[in-house]
């Protein structure tokens, strides 16, 4: 298992308690990594939206439901609440030409993730958020290191001059 990478897709979450790494690609979505460095347990939630919508069973999709659910999975996997640390990555402004609410979704996701972590009393030890480009993220559970690669932004389509 050492060296394997678990890919966490949009609106999903996963927890590892071994030498595997966690990986995701983010745009306006926010990746929240929880880790217990003493027990070598880590989890990643790929959050799309700030607040849970009634009737949607996709817990991992929303900051206000994904973070408590990820915390519960971390504790079931051997993590201890008092030892947990958080890393927040993503929340880029990917749709600057769209309506105001859609353009601000990255910032809203980051704010909602911070709020949920504060409510859960989990300190944020690393944050790389905002900007206008997506990010590829790999978190190595064995070493506790995070690798964040900024992706090239897409050109805006328009008329040639």
C-alpha cells in the first residue's frame, strides 16, 4: 500500500491510515485535509459548495456537512480530535465572467470551510486559497507533506483581434 495514491473526486471524501497519499484537482472547489500526525491518519474532502441543500444526500459536496462527516470518519479510523490539524487548498475564481454569486463561489467555499473547522476546533496549519487558476494537490500521509501545483489558467474565449 505504501506509495499508492487515492484519488478523491468532486463531492467525495476519503480517509487513509497507512502509507497511501491523497490526491485531487481543485478549481473553485476547496480541498480540506484533516490529519492526525501522531496516529498517521489523514482525510481529504473535495468540497463544491458552502452550504448543504435540503434533499441532497451528497454529504461530501458541502462544507457544512463534509467537514463534520470527514471528522467522524477520521475518529473511526483512529484519529484523535485533540490532535487534528487542517489544510485548506483551492477556492479559485474560475468563472470571472459569470454572475456575481457564481464568480464568488471559491471565496464562499473557503469561508464556509474555515467556519466549519473553527466550530470543530481544528486549527488550520496550511492554507493556499484564492487566485484564478486551479490546483493539483497531493498529500503524503506518511510524511505529512503537501504538494500543490498551480495549473495553467484557461484562456478566455472571444473574438480574435
